[in-house]
């Protein structure tokens, strides 16, 4: 149990480690409940003489310790729950420790643990210290050799780098020795041992080297890894072409595991993936899964340069690798799947997760300056806002200077653990620009608001545009600076024809006015094209302008954005008790016209059909009344469904029949559109529509359609819904990844009895809180994706979440902590709800034996 208040770690306290670990030799004797780890470290002093050697180590049973072969006496070192300290050490020596650990008891899924009868590891951020005594910090780079010994039942013995040696041993055991020639921090160490099937291929790099590619999966599932393998090859090629980055080892391996706290991990040469982000076949994965697999495979692969070859000096620099790597994977996906559609999806995700985070008490800078548990900073802010910052840098500098800066970064810092300052310095140097004020994007939390006003002088044919920025205070940052904000602006004529091409206006101070001459008629302003900065924009445009943009903006992002803005206004007016029925009809009609645009891509039309989410709408009001938002949004959905009913049914029909399944973007776009139609039709559930939805579900060959049908049936409710749920369960009960979706679609069910359903599902035989995928499918699905039911006026939804946080915190703090966020925004809700939320947070925070992870977030949420 916790006794003292944990102390925060601060960026300003950074000190280099006073020793260097030239080589690290690890020997594993694997046994599920008693694994022996012998570590031999070649240590050399780099700091001041006389400094003690302090190593991290937690939950390790120390069996022996020696320096240069001489066993240490108990008075020569100090061991506590977190550290091993040897006060007096020579300037250069070899340290050997042997510890025993129990992987089978490790339910936190950090360090060495068992999943599906196999050994696997997760070391980022601080899991390595539960495997052996080591300076577990990213700025200590070492060359690793790893010897793994295990019973032959653990068929494959894998670690980072190249396989040096393998063979049989007496007593049915065997071994393998791996060497990784690239110095790496401990968080990139990985080990896997067990029975696996492997799918193999190879890739010839731009300099002509052949790299063996191996994807390891559960026995019998190799065919499901084909898409991931294909995505890997495309990623390798793309990184060569787009960034000049070549892979550096002769072997690249990926292993899929079922029990994993996050999505995937970029361990050097041996990526480990949550199986949900690796395995895909048409019947068992949705198009969204295919998209995610492609982008996560790319993301982890891209880390080889942005993260592994160049790593972080300390965990405050986490965005250095994550923001940059997300930027890289988003650019890859844009090239694979179409830039506009990809951008819209990325911005939707940014608003849903990052804007919400930035608007609440858990708001933090992209480079924070203190933390209790770094695990809590694997957030949308570090990842997604981190990527937006890189994107702005590219917009401000231009593609060529941006590439030159990145090339300089790779050249200058290869093999180092570095900082965001050093990264930005490369761009300043390569472009010759002063980027000091740009750096504030890393240090300042909160989403800036930008307002745009304009004046058109018809006689002078001159347009002046004034941009003003403001960022509201966030906790610990009462005063905000002005940030450099690139605002891409173009002009349209009233008839929708282009009047002036896009231009990047850089708003640097609090406010800026630009004057454009030669504007021949009253323009329609298309601002923040492509979402050129992560801000909220308000303008003085008339609603009629939004219709022009919605119909004709050549910037497809802004075309979509105009529709979202119109819908948002209509829903919020309804939620406030002042519905604009004429406006709603006009919107439905404009949507109908957009759907008839033969030139537009089905994937884009599917995005047009989706109204802003309830979470997105909640960001635009204060205080938030989730029930009012839900009802108003439903009402607009119903109106559209009635107004466009025949057209939606017609499009649904026309989008059928894709022949043999293909996961490519065009095919996925057709499926997205037909499912968007089904989704809207469920808002007007007359007999014909219900029949169409049931038919859609029953005829579904691909999981995308089955899930689209099931979700629509849940909205409709009744007999056909229960029948479909039962049939789906019976069909997929033995497929964990598909069964996860059966749980999550019910968690997201908007009908009034959803909470009852969710509570009942926690007692279902297939529910398993120990498996993060299953747990998140139900609990996270409900708390983050079902606002109307989560915010039940009784507070029962909040109580349910708090109970789940506490139950899981007992054994898996990382997963528990990530569920605090839905309660975190309590101040923004109507007081009756906010009070109930706060009380649940207080109950969580006061619970005995709480982890540091949950304590930190619950504490910050209540501050
Ligand atoms: Zn990453």
C-alpha cells in the first residue's frame, strides 16, 4: 500500500547518467513462474569520480551480484523496492546480476509476461526494470546480446537484431543467441518465446540489400497476416522514397499477441503488435481495421528511424518520436488512401480525443514539464497534436526546407538520444529562419481560438482579412502567449468558382490584418484549408457562404468542414430549444445535392453523411447537457433520413456488389457509403427501412457490413436486433477479435436501456477484464463513445466506470488510468451531472492501494 505522496519527476531535474553501459549481455532461463535473468553489463564511468552506481529494478528477487567476478557482500550495496545502489565502484568494470521473476503472475502486461501460453515483453516506458537491474532511461544506449533458453515447447525464441546461434540442449530444452549491432535504450528491448506460425517474405532495399521479413502469429492464423505483411513492404518502400530512410538490419520481425496494453511497439527489429492491429481477413476485420493495420504497421516501422536510430533523451521528449512518427504515418496513409479523406479522418480523431483533452483538467503541453507516471502521457496531445505541430512546420517552411531540416536531423543526431530543441534547431538552420516562437507550440497547452473578420471594398476591389488569436488558460498555465499559426486561405466567387488560390497567412502576434487587391467580386472566404493548424476557427461569414463552400470548395477538407459547421449550428440551435426547421430542410437538400455529385468519391460522401459526433458538439457548448445534444442530433438525423430516404435507399442499392473482397481504398469507400446510408436510415425506422437494414446485415459477407448492420439494428431495437445479436454471437464466439466488436457495438448502443445491457455484459461468460481488448471494447466503448447513456442522470454510468477503474487498477494500472479521462471533463457539464462525476472521481482517488497512474490522473482531474 502507498504510504507517502509520490514525488513528480521534472524536466528541469534532468542529469546525464554518470556511467556508460558499453555492452549488455542477458541470459534468460525461461520458466513461466520462475524465470532466471542473468545480466552482464560492461560499465564505464563518464561522470564525476566517486559517484555511486544506481540501477532501477522493481519486483526482482536478487539471487547474486558480482563486480568483475567478485561476489558483493550485503554491506556493499543497498536494495529497496525501486533501486539497487552500489556506492563504490571502479571506473571500468563488469557487473553481473542474477534475478528471478514470475512472468505468469504479471497481469500488468509490462515487462516479461505470458500471453496465450507464450512469453512476451513490453518495456516502454519503464518495464525493463522489472526484468533486470539496469539504468532504465532512454539516454543510456547499449549493445545487446541475448541468450534465451527454454523448453522446446516454446518453439520460437526471438529477440532483437540478428540470430547468431541456436541449438538443442539436454532435457528437452533449446536455446538461441541474438545480437543487436545498434546501441539502443532498454525500452526497445524485446523477447518472445512460444509456438507461433510465421508468414515470410523479403524486401530489397534501395541500396540492394535483402531483408528477411517475418510475421509471427497464433498457430493457424498465418493467412490473416498477409495484409500486414503487404503494408510493411509498402511502408519500407515509401520511407525510402518519401524520406530517404532505408532499413538497417537483415531481418525485420513482427509478432502478434492477444494481451497488450496499447496498439503496438517498435522494439528494434522485433515489433510486437496487439493482435487486433495485425490480423485481418474480410470476414473478421472491418475496413477501419484494415486502415488501422496499415497505418500502425507503418508507424512502428517508421519508428526505426524516428525513435530507434534517434531516440529521446528523457521521457519529456516523448513527442520527439511520437509526434514525428504519427506525422509520418499520416503522410503515408494520405499517399495510400487519398489525402482529403485521410485528412478529414485525422482531424475528426484529433477533435474527438485531443481537443477534448485540451479542454479539460488533463490538458498538458506536447512537451510536459513534470509527471508522476510517464505511462499517463501516451496521450492524444503527445501523439496527435505532436503530429499537427510537425505538419505546421512543414506548412510554414515549405516542403523543401522541411525535408532539408529533417535530413539534417537524421545526419546530425543518428545514434543519439536527443531533445525537441535539437530537432527544431535543425529546421531553423536548414531554413535560415528563427523558430523560437514556434517552440511555444510544444510548451503551451490548450487549443487556440482564431477568429476571422473581413471587409470587402467593392470600389477598390480590395479585401482585408483580420485574424485574431486567443488561448484560454489551462491548469498551471494562466497566461498564454500568441503562437505562430499558419492559416491557409483561398477565395471563391458567389457562384462557387475559384477566385483566388490558397495562400498561407502566418498569424504571429495576437492579431494580423492582410489586404488583398484585385478581388473582383464579393468573395466567399475559405479559411484554414486542409485544417492548416490545430485551432478552433470562428468567422464572420454568413450561413449562405457556408452553402457555397459546402457545394463547391475545391479544398475538400473545407467542403466537408462547411457541412459539419452547418450541421453543428442546426443541432446546437435545437439543443438550445430554438430549432431552425427551414435551415434543417435546406441542409438536408444541400446534402442530397452533394450525394448526387458524380465526381465525388464515395468515401468522401460517406464522411459528408456523418453528422458531427456528440463529443464534437459538446466541445462547442458550455455547460454541456449530453441528453439535449443527443436528442437534437437524433432529430436532425431523422429529418435527413426522411428528407433523403429514397435517395439513401437508392445509393445503398447502387453501392452493392463489389465482387471479390478487396481492402483497397476505393472498395472500402463504397462500403463506407452504403453503411453510412444504413446508419441514417435507422433514424427513420419504418418497415421498409428496417427490412433493408435486416437484409444488409444478413447478406453481409464482409465484417464492415455486418457491423454496420448490427449497429443500425441496435439503434432500431426490438426483435430483429436481439435476433441479430444472438446470431452474431453464435457465429463468432470463438473469434476473440470479432467478439470484441460484439461487445463494443452494444456498449455504443444509443437506446435507453444500454446501461442495463452493459452492466449485464460485465457478467457475460465471454467478458474478461484481464484482456485489455475485451475490457476496452465494453468499458471504454461505453464511457467514451456513448455519451447519452454514460451521462445517465442517475449517475449509474459514472459509478459503473469508477467501479471498473478500481477493479482493473488492482492488476493493470496502465489500462485503468486511461479510463479516468471520461470523468475528467466534469467541470464542463451541467452541475447536476458534473457533481456526480466529481464524486466518483473523489471515490476513486480515495481508494486504498491505488496505483500512481490512476492517482495522478484522478488528482489532476480534481485540481
Ligand atoms: Zn509510436
